[in-house]
C-alpha cells in the first residue's frame, strides 16, 4: 500500500548514519533508497512510499520504506 508523507529530510547520526524523514506528526520514516536530490537536511519534501519488510537491521529508528516518487 502506498502512502504520501510530507516532512523534513534529516541526516540521523546513529551508528554509521543514515537519512530519514520526520513527518509533520513526528513519525519517523527510514527510506532504503533515499535519492540524492532529497539529501538536504531540513528540506521539506513530499514522498510516496511503500512500507517494506526488513530482516535484521542495525538501524533501530523509523519505519523502513521504499520511495516510489517524490517532490521537493
């Protein structure tokens, strides 16, 4: 199921670091395929995502998602 998320892109400094999206309600999303165009800390973005099932992950943060499309 695809969902629309509007929030800010953030570089998360946990472990080796990764990019996340924090939406307007404080929900955390961890894209597995964050495009370079979105890697701008604090930039408001809108993405269409699909939740993904992940095996074990070292990143204990956010809901793992795949970005299907986006706008900035």
